[in-house]
C-alpha cells in the first residue's frame, strides 16, 4: 500500500465513509489478501458492491471489529 492510500484511509471519517479493500485492510490491521479471503469464506466484515468495485463502510468495519473482541486468548468468541 502506498502513502496516498494510507493517508486516504486515515482521513476516511472526514470524507467518504467507503473504503476499498486495501484501505479497509489497513484500517482494521489486516493484509489486503486476508480481507479478500474472508470475503470469500465468510467471517469478515460486511462489504458492498458498487458496480464492479468492493467497498467497506467504516461503520461495518467498526461493528465487525467490536464483534471480534475477546476477554482472553482462550475465548473462542461468537464466530458465526
């Protein structure tokens, strides 16, 4: 990811609430490829298709992250 994408991701809440895959991955601290795999296998954040483009809404990323919260490493959590 280049500096421009990092800057755009950091400013996302001030501008468009929609992020592309690279920006969303940076926002939640995952690799782009991990987010792509989660999109195919499930378990990742909700996404939207805008034409041929995949977009993640900031609120969906935040909600997914809160759902991944654990009390300990032994906590399996509520995977769906």
